[in-house]
C-alpha cells in the first residue's frame, strides 16, 4: 500500500495544500515588505515616503506573524491530526468553514492595510480605509473598523479549527478506548488549549473596546487596558508560532537524522509547560509601562524565567535524538558524530540551522525576560533582532525545511532542486546572521526599532565598529533573506507543478526510544493542565487588570470612575475564565 | 489498531543503516558535551550582558539618597 | 517516568540557570537599587495636562539641594521642554506623560528609558556623573511622523548650570508659551 499522505487522505491533503499555499503567498508579500524596510531604514534605497514605511511595516508584521505562521500551523496540524489518528475529520465541511473564515478575515485585514498605499483612501464605515497601526495596534492609534473585524473573524476561524481537531480526537478516543494520545495529536491539542486561553485577551480587546471605538459607538478607550489585554495574548501568541516548529523538531527531525525521538514523555511535559506558563507571563512586555506595580512585574519575571525550562529541555531531547540518528549512521566520538548527520538533506539542514539560531536567540530572550535589564533593550532594534532569530528563523526556516519534507507528500510530486533547496536554507542562515548581528549590536547602543529614519540630529555612540558598517550588514542581510525567500517560493512552485513524478521521501515516523508508556497517564489528562493554567492566569492577571482598569477607567481616563470599574470587571473576568474552561 | 500505528511498528527504522541502537544501549554523551558547552556560554553571555552592557549603560533609574 | 540520567542532570542545570537569572535581577533591584517605572504616580488624563501644576508648564525645577524634577510632555511628534538642561552630579527625576498616543521617552545610550502612556505618568530618578549631550527619542511607533520625534538632553557642569539658571531668571518674561494645539495639527493618526 502507499505511504503517501496525498493518496491516503486526498481531501485532507487538498486542505493542507490550500493552507500552505495561503501561507506561502503571505510569506512572499511579507518578505518583499521586509526588503523595503531593510533598505529604507538604512537609507540605502528609499522607494516609499517615510510615512508609508509604517504601512509597509504593518503589512510585514501582520502578513508574516499572523498569516504566514498561522496558515502554516493549521496546515501542519491538520496533517498531524489526520496522520497520527489515522482518520479524517468527523465533518469535512467544518474544516472548510474554518479555512474560509480565516481567509475572509485575512482578506478584510489585508485590504485595510494595503489601502494605506493609496494617496486618497476611500471612506469606509465612517473612517478612512487604512490601518497603519502595526501588528500590535496600540490604542489610541486607530485603524479602520474592518481591520479589527478581519482580525476577529480570523481568530474565530482558528477557534473552530481547534474545535475541529478536538472533535476528531474525541471520535478517535471512542474507537480506541484507553489508548494514549498519539504525540502529534497531543501537541496539537495542547497548543490549541494555550491558544484558547490566551486569545480571549485579544478578543476582548477588539470586541469590547477597539471595534466599538473605531465605529464611534464609544468615545474613548483606556490605552493601558487594551495594551495589557494585547500582551495577555501576545506572549502566548509567540509560542503559537513556535510550537508547530517544535512539533517538526520532535516528530520529523529525529527521523530525518536517521534516528528516533529520545523521549516521548518529556516532549509531552514540554508542551504541558507551555500550556501552563505561556499566558501568565505577558506583562514582561510591559516592564517599562507606568501604572503597573513593580511587584506584578517581578512575579511575571519569575514565571517567564521558568518558561525557559521547556525550551532548555527541548534542546536536550532534540539534540539527543539527532545524536541517536548519527550513532545509528555510524557516528563516533564526542563531537565527531555531528559529521555523519545528513547535511545534504535541505529539510534536515534547514531545521538544524534553525535550531542553532534558536539556541542563540534563546539567550536574547532571557535578556528580554530580565526585568530591570529591560531598560537596556526595550524597544531598541535589539527586539526585532530577537524576533528575527526566533520567529523569523527558528520558526520560518523550520517551516520552510518542513515544507521540503511535507509538500512532496501532499502533492505526490518529487521535490525539485534539492541542491538549490540546500543552498536556500544555508543562504537564509547567512542572511539572518548578518541582519541580526547588526540589530543586536545596534540595539545595545540605543538605536530604536520601528523607525523609518533612525538617523537623528545626534550621533550614536557605537561601541564596536561604526553605524555605516551596522547599516551595511542589516541591508545585506535583508537582501540575502529576500533572495532566499524567492528561491524557496520558486522551488515550492516547481514542486507543486512537478506532476508525474514520485517523491523520494516517505511519511513514516519511527516510534520514540522512550515511548508514551513511560509517561504517567495523568500527562494525557488535558483537563488537569487546563485547570492549572487557568489558576496561574487568574493569579497573575486579576490584580494587574483590575488595577489598570480602575486607574484609567474601562473606557478611558476620564469617563468611568473607579468603583464602577472594579465592580464591572471582576464578573467579566470570572465569566471569561469560566467560558475558557467550559 | 490503526494503520498508522502498524506502519510505525513495522517501519520504525530507516532501512540501510549500519546499526540499530535501542534505548538501553544509547547514552547521549555527545549531547551532554554540547549542552554543557551551551550552559557555559549562556552563563558567560549573561554575566557580560548584565554587568558590562547593562550596568555600564548608566544612568539607570535608581533609588538615590 | 523513565528519564535518562543525563537528562536529569540537564534539568538540574536548567534550574540552576533559571534561579541564577532571577537572582541576578533581584541583586540589581535590591543590591544596586535599580527601580522599575511603576504605579507610584497618580493617573493624569490628557485633557487635564494644561491645568496640571506640574505638566501645565513643562520645565526643569530645583526641588532641593542637588535635586531636580523635570516635567516632560510628549505629543505627536515632539517633547516639551526641548532641549532639557540639567546639571551633572544631581539627583534628577523625570516625570513624563503623553498628550495623545503611546510614546516613549528614551535617552539614547543610557538606561533612562520608559514607555509614555496617555493617562499615566512615568517617573525615573537618575544621576548623570559627567556633563554631556544626549539625544532623546520616541522608540514606540506613534504615527506618520514618528521618526521625527526627538529631543535633546544637555547635562551641564553644575557651576555652568547655576549660571544658566541665573541668566534665565533675568529674562523669564521673554519665554514664549508653546502652543501645543498648532503643533499637533496635521497629525493624521488621531481620530
């Protein structure tokens, strides 16, 4: 019988292909915008006017960290659930419903962003059709209502996707009573629990405050409150990008190395730790915010530091799995085994380089997590340095490498240009080293992020090298990354159309060295971990949210008086928490 | 038993590998060495970033008397 | 659970790292006395800024022996006062608020860096050891002219600062009152 996913589940393969296609289109547009920024910021080439830079920046953020990453996630997770449970969804129409909703939302939001390029944008729903608000959309910056509507519809689409996967699992459980949840499905379900718990924050920010405000239904908002709600969601959001990459590292990378996953139980523990700790850490993005007590910031700092644990555990388990492959391939010595890994395989090399970059980016994340040291790096270009090593490489390069492995199985076609693909992943690595080296160093010297023209009346005091050299590295890195993206998209397009060929990869996933039977059963009891996560969120967020809401008022600094805010807020919070468990 | 599990049980290992190493005979010594290096690098970079880059980037908001 | 001995060792090493990082930050707070921008200031609504005793007239004020307070208002796309002149070797507290959107007040090349949120007041107490000139930037995107938002901080030798103060006191009548309403006009970002 065939092992090809495309032949076993043609309908599912079609959906996964559609999701990846949308993801890759967003990657292309986002990468083009990234190139424009790299050249504009460094004053190498300024094609757009500087105010339009922020339209480009909004598009770069939204298309890459929302569209590219999440479409890849839903595609990968649809594959993972179907393959590991060996069954399709209960109702395939629902699957297309969530894909459709996500796409409607994406199109609405994209229109509002891209309309920012028009000289004279039309009036829609009472305000100008544009949304130069960046992907953080901090009020009182205001986008067109359709921007918020699009985001909300998109998020609802992802919620239904999660429900769809839970439903498939429940059906499987009915047929397989007492069986352990297969690891890929376990990863999908835990990721989605984290997503449900955290995306409530952004949903409330949009539906209760920003959307009514942009429609003129309410006069003002409390900028601290919407910002705090955004970051309630925002840090778990970064793990929403990361966990699909983790899935590829745990499930696919050991196989590509020629070995087996070292420990299935620890992989489960890692995902549980993300469910529990991802959300009660968001305030670390607000270390330098006024109006939030230092005590809250300190509590969040300790939570954030403990969030290092799952990533440090992952480093060990994934490297040990690679070493197992290398030893089976005949590797010897303390470090000599590294040479026997399949470095000619673009899927392997891409993921391995992504992991290497992640190990360094992890360090910069520790700096960001450190409360008082945040004065040094907050909103300097160090932060996009961190973002580009983590989501821009650990995640993006892993997705691209995963694409080289997965797309042939989804299309039934052989990968075109294996050598070119190898070149592409290495080029990405080189590009990101140049770009982020510049960003990290410039950030430490105080160069700000998010600025179209970071050339001011004063001169930066550059501790090592010169500003010209840092700019050159950033621009060069941006160009290399753009070329790498185009190469990737070209290889994907040719593979997609490479009909009449047979893929050389197969989809078999070898069992873990230490399997799920080594893990206590409570690990698979998702209710326990959800409840624990809720408790931690309530502990970490109740007081800060009440404080922020009562200081400024629910709807702005001078509208809602203090007692009303507290009375109003607690039941709302309780309802939300209740809804998230139920 | 589902098909995927069957596949997994029968096709667990890559064909054509020189040897097959089970759980009990595998000690990831190379991983231990790499991760120890990583530990030391993290400590060194942290101390440098905190005590040189950060503390020397004064003035810093402080309790002054 | 069946966890390999090396992996147990790594879990222990990871905990050492985590506790070590938390300990370093705690040392910075308790040992070095680094304070975070926090909720110590009363909220201040943007439309109350003009009547406010501190921010109605953005300025540098001497409040004690070698103690100064600086009341800064940020708005799209400028800081007031600008330039800010302070003496070296004195305790200087910056109080910063925003008239419109979220900004930052960031003295480039130092750890004097805070978010500025409308409705809130950020406070930071610092001491510059040496005279010098610094750029101040807004590092949070605040609209189409964000990259034009900068100011200047001039740290003067304490004696020179005294002299400048006396000169200023002489021609206090000549100070022009800055009209923020004309300055913010044309900002397309606000509703």
